C-alpha cells in the first residue's frame, strides 16, 4: 500500500469530475487528505464523502474573493477549466475574459494563497493541469490556448521563486482526455469543420497523435500523484506531455 502522501493536504480545483476527480482519488489513495473544490456543490460533496475528504463549493470566477484567501495545503492541483470553440471574429470578448479569469487568473490567486503555508513548512507541490494546447495551438480555441500558454509561464515563475523553499511547480500536458469537457466539443468541432460528429475523433482530435485514442483521466492522475511525491523533489519548472505523440511533430 502506497502511503507516500500521509499527512499531506491536497486541494484540487474542478475536483468533482473528469481529471480533477481522478486526481483526488489518486492522491487520497496515497494517504493525502483531499479538498474537492468545485462549483458543483453536490458533486464535490459526494466525492469528498467517498474519499474521506472535504468539499469546498467555490466559484473561481469570483477573483476578488480568491484574492483575499490564505490556504493551508501542501499540494495544489489547478485543474478547473472550460472550453469554447469559435473563430476569433465570432469569439465574444466577455467569454474570452471569463476563460482567462478561470484558467489563468484563478490559478495565480490560488498559488498566491497557498505559498505562505508551503514556504513556512519547506514543502509544496503545485501541479498545473495544462494541455498540449499549452505548447501547441489549434484553430478556433483562442481563449483556451492563450490561457494554457499563460499557465505554462506562471508555472515556471512559481518554480523559480519556490525552489529555495522546497516548493515545486510543474505542468501536465495531456492531449484530448476522456472527460465531459471533451465530449461537449464534438458538436462544435463537427460544425466548424463541416464533418459528421462521428468523424470528429479521428479527423480532428486524434489526427496529430501517434497513439490513436483518448487519454484516460486516471493516466493524468498517476502522473500528478508522482509529481506530488518526495520522489519528484528535483522536478520543477517542467511540462510533461501525455499526448500520444502529438507534440513530437
């Protein structure tokens, strides 16, 4: 039994489903006390009950409230995200700002809130769930790609500042993961590319990958659990691709 995270407290945003839920399960299985943070109150509570953790119902778009927080946790997984697929000329400015607030400003504010505790204890793990789109671009995803590229930079700055305090900061960069977020994109992608929905996976989502399948949330979570461990103490400022070879091109 792996108890490598016994005594650690982990906060996972977007933790009620998808990658976030998988990360919560993986960290809890290794002994961490998890805080499942999500706007979905019932989903967060159900998973927290299952894992013996706690739920935090939070709207990460309320950036003023986040700016006033001080959080005592040892592991922070910045995972919450949304997607909008549209050409730039049709992309609503308010939606662009909303996505950047949720996926870049909120992670900054949460990192800011947890670092004093981590610095005081000489240990911390910041794990940012980025994307292959943090390293590569795709058409029709201006806000998402911009936010993920920004998250990559934020993660590296955090690594440089946190190194002397025992705090690491890294990104995980999966390709398309089998989550509700990806499933919701299929209709939009079919419309924009003029193809049937049944062809979106092969002709759009997996066309660049050498391994022609979706990433499983548990695979992302297994990497997050390793990054949270003592074994990864010298790993910081890095971006770990898990994209089936997409970014090898």
